[in-house]
C-alpha cells in the first residue's frame, strides 16, 4: 500500500510554489520563508495502521496522522484549518484539502 513511501525524503526542488501559495492566500512574508525552506518529509506507519507524515524544517515542523480515504482535520504549516483526505492514485500519494469553501 504505502510501504514504498516509508522513509525520509529531502526536498531538492520546488516549482511554482510561490504562485501556489499566492493562490491559497498566504501572505508575502510567509511565502518568502516558504520559498527558501527545503523540508525533510518523514513517512511511517504506526502500530495501529495510521500513516504518519512529518514535515521538518528549520522554519516549522508539522505532523499529520491519517488513514487512506478517510477525512481528518489538519492545521497546515500556514495555519489554515482544513479537512483533508489522502488517497493513492496510480502509485501517487494525493492529498485533497478543503477549507472556507475552497479546495486544493
């Protein structure tokens, strides 16, 4: 299932991230920090079968725990309160977030 994603991943590049953050309504100062941050992503599965995903950087560390195809509440790195669902789609881990009538 998600076994191939388990491990520690290092972001090396990010394309169009500033435009994405603008579309989300993220402020200028937070976007500037976000554009310079290259977090590690640690993904594991705990004893209860929950998938744990932790994004670690010098700016901020966030962690979510979830089951595939089940909605969960999340506070994002830019402090949005969202309802999220993680799915597997053609071998890709996909996250859908909804908040304030918007979605990404």
